[in-house]
C-alpha cells in the first residue's frame, strides 16, 4: 500500500469516527432532553390573569402600529404575554396568560411582574389540570419578578441555580405556554451574557436562541442538569414571534428578589433622581475631563435627592467608590440601600470634587395611562368608535403637540368614517372649528350628507389634514 493510500484510509477512518461520535453525542443529547423534560415539566405552570383591562386607545395604537409595519423593520422588545385574539368589544372581560414555575412544594411560584400587573384575579393551572386561585405575595418592577402562592402541598419544584458559571454556547431548554396552545419545550444555547435592554436598565439579561414566544413569559430557562438559570421575559422581534433573540432574567437576580418579596412584599432600591448621557471623546474634550468614563448629568428631578448637590453639566465619575458609566449607573444606584449616605466623585468646572449623596427610595412605576385607559364610544352617525386619549397615547401616534383629541378605535366598513378614508389609530382633533376633548363632543353629531358634510381635522403618523365626511365615497 502506498503512502498516499494509507493517508487516504486514515483520513477516511477519522471522518467515520467523527461522524459516529457526532451521532452518539446528538443521540445522547436527544435522550438527555427526554429525561430532563420528564423531570422538570411538571413544575412549570400556566398563569391565568383575568380582568386585566386594556384601554380602547391602547388597542387602537397597537393595531395602527401593526398596520403601518408591513415590512417588519420596526423590531422591538416585546413582553411575552398571550391574550384574546381579535378586537374585543368594550366591556368584554380581558384575559392574558403567561408562565411560571414552582420553587417550593407548599405552593410558592415565580413569574414575571408584567404577567400579573393590574390583575384583579390570578389563577395558576398545573400540569395535572388543576386550576388554583393564586395570591400575589409581591412584585418588583425593577427586575420584572413576581412571587405567587397557591394553597397546595406536595408540589414538584425546580431549583434556582446560578448563571454565573454558564458559558456562551452551553445548551439550554425553555418551557412555557406559547400562544396558549399548551405546555411546550424548546431547546437552544446561551447566545450571550450581560445584555442590557433599554426597557430594563437594571438587569444583565441572558440571551438565548431557544424559541420563546407570547405566553412563555415567566417560564424557566434551564441548564441540562435541570436547574433554573433564568426566567424568560422578553424577545426582540419585528413580528411578535421568535426570531432567535430571547432574553431571560438571571437566576441569581431572581433569587435575591424573591427572598425580599416573601419577607416584605417589595424590594427597596436606591434612587438619585437624575438623567444622564454617555460620555464621548468630544464631550470629554469640551468639558476638560481627563477620565475616559463617567456619565454626564443632563437633568435633575425637581425636589429629588440629588437636587442642590449635583448640577446639570456635572460628570459623575464614581458613587460609593464604584466607577460610573452610563450603562452601570442604574445598577449601581439601585443596589444601594435607601437612606444610605455615600460619597460621589464629580467633575465640575475643571475640578474633581467629592460630594455627599443621600440615596432615596426608587419610586414604584405608575400604571401605564394606556393600559388603564377608557373604553370606546360608538358614534352612530359616523359608524365608528372613538376613545379619549392620554399624553402617552398621543406620543405613540406622533401627536405630541396636541392637547386633546379622540382616537379612532373601530370602523364599520361601509360607514361614513370608513368611506371618507379614516383608519383605526387616526386622531380626530376638531369637528369644524370645535376642538374635541371628550368623546361626548362627537358622540351626538348629526349624520353628514353631501349637502351638509362634517369637517374633521385628522392626524395620521403626525401629519394633519382636513376630511369632509359626506356619508359616501369621495369622488
């Protein structure tokens, strides 16, 4: 046998061995997931939330945004809630669902705060089919974690582990109830660590490509040894479905929070009441700052804890001995106990100064004015529904400069409003010269005609125009 032939046979043998090894690993991994799921799945529950009311204005905004996003380019962070399909009538009882998992046999359950926020009734559905009323023990807005309790015993539990030693590339599985279809399992890897999302500046998320969708929120992300390394919370998606960019709250963050929630019902977090921006080389040069780090203070909350101590234009270099960057600022202050006094180092007018700061309590977020908005009112003469707006709703539809107005929430296809080209999500600001501030201003308007048209001022995507409603199609 020639040297070349021996090398060829050796290469062939190595390739065959590699293929057999790959097959064995894949088979072992597949069998491993089967046993893993058999062990952990009974501890994962569905969280059913009833009577979580959503304003008609918010529904109109969501539908308008979806209608204007045909190419899917507006990828956004989405919370993973499932709810009723379609456009429920005003007065219908709304319901949403998420996931959770049991951490103690006597009925202690972890889920996401946004799953139960605003809920009047919470139930937990176990894998054996039982539905049990749940009590909300506490919730933490900063980390989006909530703790529930059901009256039951001997429940199967999952163990909260740690993500500290989890490496990028390690295999994980996610379990939840996507789209309300029933418990589902997906597998993937840890794609990245330490991700910070704009909506959650206090959390260093784990990123995974395990498919998670609406309804997975609050479910566990597990390592292959069956321990919980994170709680699935959000996805980055242009269309509401999984594109392989899922985010989970690390288990060690969850563990520290649930201890506080069980003991006190809330978590106390530090707060300074400042707005800041990242330093750039140009800003550093303009301010004469020698350090490459820091955060530039752009605003101070009136009567806030830093008012009169820090100034707009200060560069905050450190707090309590910890170096500050914009990315770390929220986490540093949130982890300081309220009432504690610390020294801060700032750069001000060419000098580095040490100033005392007293940490305040991070306020709980107010309920979104959109989610607690009004139900809509039907305008019979125009065959359309309208709802009052809030500042937040007007901002969402690019109408920040308007003081009031009514948002279109429903349209009958052959109605006067639809025939004139109105769309759901339009803001009607005037009827003739009358400014509309309340649904009552439009509800009793007379039916328009070609001889007596109704003139409306309408904003769509921030652009105003006048529309003459005649009750027939425009010629």
